[in-house]
């Protein structure tokens, strides 16, 4: 089956209105992207809970998909009041799952730790190979924020230490901690799909860890608390996250852009003796020892 695709160039102030109008007119999906993507003027936008809206790019490409039996050009023209029908292209049916999987390959995080998607074979069978299928949860192990936390665990985790993974996503940090020798490991996430994915991935790797949503989350203070979320939630949750660590325990924070480092650090200084930050592709990882 071939879908119909209509792409429009839209200024920032019109992007939301155009998107809503296309959905109301019957578009199956609408995507807004930077019209300069892949070029020198491409500009990243980062929005997160508790912060200002990321808004839109100065020049946006709004793409709508329509069913094959719809007159897509006429529909878009009527919905937006255009003088002429826009160009319509086709998107052929493909194995989208396979195409998505092909974007991910085994990742050597450290000399001894690899993240290996379940649909791939390990490259180094002597390494610690964490087999991962994110399912519907966030986290493939490929993002710099995750790599920073994994490297911290590989370098600093003491055998038998208890670990809490706050905002566990697919469970990659919790499972890695267990593979690296942690004792009791607990993960928590507000997304029930993340809890399901984490449990499945733990079973896939043959490790024992407990995962739950916040209302069912109860554990003693841990030796290590890892929170790879976003800067604004990290700041809001600073008392809670620090309260999950024992005195003398470590708190590891990621999901922080370099420009946000001091804001997050200021929120944690009342509880932590912060160590120098680690950086990867414009993201930083902060950690400290709880006083």
C-alpha cells in the first residue's frame, strides 16, 4: 500500500495551526521538522517538562500522510485555504520494524561492556554483552547521556553495591549495574511500558532486578542512585533523588546539556559534594557523594 505525502514550508508562527488543520482534515499523521535539517543552518530544539516550550524552528517542514483513497492535494488546499493544490508524493509500504532495527548496531560502551540489540549478534563474546530490546520504552543505550552513566558505572561501581535507577526507561542502566557486579538493583519509571520493557530485558539478560512505577516503589537508601532524565525534572526532584541515596553514597545525574550544568549543580549542592563533570557530544554527567 502506498501512502500519500504532502510537505509544506511553514513559518514558526503557523506550524501549530497548520498541523492541527491537517489532522482535522483527515491526515493520518503530521510531522514538523526543521526545514534546514542536514544543512549548515540546522538548529536543535530541546523541550522538557517544567521548562519553557521549545516552540518551532524559524522555517518548518510540515509533512502530512494521507490514505491512498483520499484526494490529498484537494484536501490540503481546502483545509488551509491555499490558492493551488500542493504537490503530492507517495510513500511505499515498507518493513518499518526492520528499517528501525537497522539503525542500531552493537555499541562498545567500554572495553568490557557492550550494548547489543536483540536482533544483532555480539561482536565480542568475551565481553559483558547487555542484550536490549527497548520495546515501547525510551532507551537503546546509544544516546550520550546513557553512555555517560554506563561509563560511570563501569569505572566506579563497587561489587555488591545497591543501585537505584530512577527513570529506568528500558532498564539499561539497572541491568548494566547488575552485570557489573551490583547487589540489589531497583528501577522506577512513571511509564508502565518502561516497567514492562525493563522486566523483559532483565529476564533476557538473566539478571535479578526489581522494577516498578512510583506508587509501588519502596526501597532502603542505596549506595548508588542513577537518574538519567532531563535537567528540569532533575532540579525539581533533587530532594527526592538525594533522599534515595545513603549518606556517603553516590548520586549520578545525566540528561543535562552543557549549558544547563550549573543550574542542575546548584540544585544538588545542598546534599552532594560534586565531582568534575564528564561530557559527551554536548551533554554532561554530574555526580557527587552525599554528605
